[in-house]
């Protein structure tokens, strides 16, 4: 895993020193509130509904044991004993005091972490496949390139005051777990016909109030051209992006209004002009970064006891059925620790839970943890023979929920419980749906189903790419929940389609239940997933389940 | 009176030649200045770059970052003359200005009073802690 060198270390210390001075200069009047706002945002500090919120970057979702422990320390010392893992591989602390924030940032810098550019109109935390470096289906590990992009974008002098925020995601696997088509720039590591490494470059994806899927702006970009090409895209966007209306300011609108071909021509023109500035120092740095990501020394061990324990223990077996993913090394598995216990807040972990996960990563996981955009924690390298011990520790810490990828593994934004922008609650809806399906006890029968909930049209809960998407709105002072169906954030990406009139808070759980029971009634067989059924039969049967006479009578 | 900020701190404006708006570029005499705004296309200046004594890029509001890209583009196109950011530029943006290719920043007296010289000199170390310089040859060192 990446460790800061002297330059990185000095950089974050200097940055904390600058921010400490900015807080003082806000208080003494040197900076107006309007001027301070973007400066605090580009250091991760939001003003929320009740308090400040600090968003800490977990670049490409990779965490070391000491870093996870430090997050636990921060949660206890400066917050209320928990943190919230987000859909963009960040962690949010919801209750810090402004005067403590520079000290928190120093505590992060001690372990090579920061909150830089987790907000504001700049290039945000670069996200990557949370199974990177471990998944059996991977072509190349995207994390070294993500780290290079982190360094390139950090304090980039030209791009700190863009028209709007800018999100980059990268995957090195054909199975897209990084939702690259919903990012301002999506990068897919590929090889061309000659076997040379490069990228398929997508541009203009994004969710929010105008959801769009990214389009291919370059079908093959040679690996060595990555930074100049990304810089050309950002430069074109900085000058052409709209600044008259913040809702039209994302690059997806720039691409849409100018047309992909015209935007591409502008990018290529800039690329031709600036390419010669790159003389190979970036390639040398990437080679150095790659050394940090050497795979751990995998071991070989018998699996008899694991198999015996699995055969004897149905609860453990259920957990291994849902929470494991194939690893490239023989005998190994990728473990997803669900932060979605029914009734809990999706993505929240207490300081104690963070420490348990850190201990497990230290004892059994080659010292590594990941944060997934689905708001769970991943132990990427675990030998299966260690799984019984891990599972028992997780159970003691209330972390052994066997629901990854199922109905109750819901993505939800913070919603009106925390967020100043929200128009409806999302966490309580997620909790209620999870509880209902726990009572029904059918989620293993239902199988893979992604429910995603946003508490306003800014779509932080990614509802547009949920198999079932739920959008909470405010209708004359009353919460109203709209349902979309058929969204997909993977390599077969699609945006969900609106079903019809929304539902009040007390009816949304029943509506979701009708959709799921309806699916069970019409699926071809147990192998056909919810999404496959929606794609096969279309929306109409599901509209019947939602709004049909049977449903109305039952309600 | 406006104040010119450089790595040495505050000074009076010593550029005594006329500064023309972009649309008045035909009247430019050798060594005179040109001013552009964020929405202007500085491409029209490319044939004239050797004759211009100063380019002043206006920042009507500090949050509009187009001026940084204009500065980079002018340097990329070979402009080696004096390049000035003028208007609502914060001390916190001084390093971004220098790294984008600006030589100096022009601010008014009110901003200079609110953000005095020491706040700008605190960012005069803009060559340090600079990821971009590590990734490629420095822009115009």
C-alpha cells in the first residue's frame, strides 16, 4: 500500500498549517464568509444542517490498519464515537467543532491521510474498484494510477476553481465495480490489439438532477498519455463549462450542449498543445508508486477445517454465500464486511467496530482494508482457513450481517437527518425496508438486488443506478418517494426509469415489498435476477404490482 | 491606487504604458498592454505575443478560475512577457497564480487592507510543495 514519502508528508503538513491560518483569518475578518467557504470546502469541511461535517478522503478506498485505527481515535476524541463511510470512498464525521478541525487534520496527517479536495469545485477524491489488486477477474491494478491522479490533481493550480465539482473513477476489471459511467471522467484499463496497455476514456457521466451516462471520448488512450489527456479534458471544461447556473455546470452538460464531437475536438486540440510538457517524470513516478502496490506474500494452508465448519454451521455458510468474492490467489477470498445490519444506518461504523476491523485486517488480512462505494468495508486478502475466526469476531462486534448484494444492502445518502440540501429522509427508509425484509425472511431467496435511496434530486444515494431507485422529494411539506426501476451502475450501465406517482413515507416500504414479491412471482426461475427480469418483461408488469387494483385493495 | 503583489510583497504599479481592452487590440503599440476577461478567447493574441508588454487577466470574482487556464494557455503559446492577474484574487490563490504562469497580482486598496502583505508573503514559497513540478518540467522557471 502507498506510504507517503517526504514530499507527501511535507505537503500535507503545510496544507494543515495553511488551513489553520485560514480559520484564524476567517475569524479576524481577513476572509469574508463567501471567500472562506470554498477554502474550507477544498479542505473537506462542510456546514451541514446541525453542525460542521468533515469529509476525509480514503483515496481509491484503500486503508492500512494504522489508518483505520486513527479514524476510530478521531471518532472518539472529536466526534460522537462513530463515522459514516460514503459512496465515494470517503468517511464523514458529522459533529466536529470548527476549532478542532486543524487538529483533526494533523492527526490524519500523522498516518498519511487528509481531507483535501473532498468537496468544492475541484477534482475530488479519485475512486477505484474496491476489489483492486485482489479480484480474480482483474486485468491490471488501478490503484497506482489512481495514486498518480491523486498527486496530479492535488492543489493543481489551474483546476481549484472549476465550474463545478469533478469526479474521476478508474477500474482495471471488465466487471465495472467503480461505476465509471456515472463519473465526470471514467477510466477503464484495457489493452489494444497489439497488447499495449492503455485506457478507454469516458466523459460526461453523472447522476444528480440530470442523470447521464458517460460517453467514450477516446476508445484507446496509450498509458503514457493519461495525465496530459486528462489535463486537456479539465482545461477544456474549465473554459467551456457554464458558470451562470450551478445546475448546468457539470461537464455532462458541457458535453451535451456542445456535442461530444465538438468537445472531443477541443480536447484533442489542447492535448496536442500540452503533451510536450510531459517529459517522462510522471512515468518514473508511476513506476515508483507501483512498487508500493506489490501483492502480499500469499500463503498456502489446508481448507479442511474451513469446509467442516462451513458444513456444520448454517449461519456461517449463509455469510460465506453472500459476503465472499473470488480472489486471484488459491485458497483466498475477498471478504466484504456489511455495514448494513437491518435497522442500522447504512455506512456507519462505531469506533469499536473500526478497531475490530483493523485488528482482523492485521491478524488475517495482510494489513489491508478497503472502503467500497456500496458503503461496506472489505478485507481484500483473506485465506479461507481464517474465515471461521474472522466471522466469530465479526459476530461479537455486530458486523456479521450476511446480506452483501441483497435487498437490505442498501445505499442511502445521509438525507434530512443530517444534510442541509435534503428534501426527505433516506436513512429511516433504508432501515424500514431492511427490517421488513428481515421479517419476511426472503432476501436470500430474492438474491442480488440493489436498492439505492437519495433524499433529494442531487442523487448522492445513486438512485438512478439502483435496480430499485428511491428518490425522496418534498411535496408541499410532505415527504414523497418516487421509484425508478432498472438502473445499473456496472459495465451494463443503464439509468432507472420512473414508475409513476410517488408514495408517502408510510407507504414506500409496502411499495418496495410489492415490487419484490411481484418479481418472485414472475421470474423465469431462481437464476433470473431482479434486474434480468425487469429487462426481460419491461416496466409494465411492475407498474401493475405497484399501482394495480390488487395492490390498492391490499393497502 | 492599485497594489502590485509579487514574491517580494506589495509595491506600486510601475507599468506606465496604456493597457488596451481585447477589442481595441488594433491600437496596440509595441510594449503596450492588453487586458482580457474570463470569457475572452486569448487566441487572437497569439500572432502579437512578441509585441505585448503586459497581459492583464481580469478576475471579476475569485471563484471564477478561467483566468488560470488563460494564463497557462498564453505561456504554452510562447508568451514570455509580463502576465498579471487583476481584481478579486485572494492571498490564498497567490501560489496558484504563480504556478499558472502569472508574474504578479494586482489588487485594490480595500483588499490589500483586509489581506495585508504578510498574508501574501506567506504564499511566496509557491515553488515548494508543488506536485505539478514533480510530474513534469516546471512551466516557465
